[in-house]
C-alpha cells in the first residue's frame, strides 16, 4: 500500500464519516482522510490545484446541495 494514501469522504452524516474514518485508520493508520459534508464542498476541494488529488473517493448518494450521484 502507498505510504501517504489520501481518501476523500463525503457524507452529510457526521457519525457515518467518523465511523468510516475510524475503520480506515484501523486498517492503515497513516491514511489521511479528508471529510466534507456535501458534494459542492468536495468538488471545490478537487478543483483546488494546491491540493493533491485523493487516491480514493467515497460518496454518500443522498446529500444536500449536490448529491453523490451528481458529484
């Protein structure tokens, strides 16, 4: 596994984000998890050229503003 893997987690439910992040950290504690509450925030982050692109993105399908499907 890549040493500095980055995962983007997009879910409007704080508890779900927390559980997912904890599960990921149990598998490999050095994975960086970046969390957002909606697709709009995630897309803004992905368009930011100063940030590296995530290695993996997990999206909730039903969220406010921009859904996971639209994102």
